[in-house]
């Protein structure tokens, strides 16, 4: 596994940053400031980033894990050097996860997970699959011609199939209906 540090963390990486209070960098001087205004503070074990933009950052995918719903405005994120993973858009690096209770769907880098049996996809396929999952998770149009009495059972079956297989939504619907 590649080791990341202050000299290479910004080159095609995936990372989940944890939001920390502004006081974490209050007495520090940035080691680097980007053209977009982001400030980076390096340490031996990790990095602080003060920025107002997350997600796709140049050739990286950096997610800010925060309790706030909207990540607008400047905030501070922290990541240990071991939290960075290679980000190649064409490689099958991404795994989708769904929280049925909160009705949320997200993706993670497979190397950041303990479960290596999950269905892995490239960035483009992951984004397309998340759109399909959201249609089933957040709306009811897909249920229009299904006569099964338990809509939530069908929803869970379809979403689990979309997450764990490469079958299409139509194929999963057919499989479910034929098993009844």
C-alpha cells in the first residue's frame, strides 16, 4: 500500500476528512495555501485543511465527514496520512453503502473498509448506480406496477441488489416478482 505524506497527498487520492473545530489550527501557520484559498497544516501523523470546498478537489475525491447537512463556508477537516487512498477514476475502487433509516446513500473507497467482499465499481458506474438507488430509496414511482403488499420489503430487496450486484433495476424487479 502506498504511503502518503505532505509531498504526495494531493495527487489522485481519496480521503474522508473529519470536521474539527477551528481552534485546532488557531495557533498554527499554514504550510501551504492554494490558489483557491485552502490552507494546509502538516504534522507527522496527518494534515489539517481549512477550506470552503470539498468533494472533487482537482484530481482528488475528498469527503468532509460533518454533523452539518450543508458544507458551505470555511471549515477545518483533519485526516491522518493513513486515511488517504489512491484515486483512479477508471479502477473499481468504490463501494456503495445505504442507510435505510436516514434514507442516505454514499460511497467509500474499498481500501478504507474492513469488508473486502463488497461489490466494487469505478467512479462513473458508482455515480450512475447511486442515482438509481436514490430513485428507489426516496420515491415510489418504481412500485407502480408491483402488486406485492409490502413496499418496504421490495424496496430493500431492490436496493440491496443494486448495491451488491451489477444487475439492472428491471432485472432485479423481474427476479423479485418471479420468486413470489
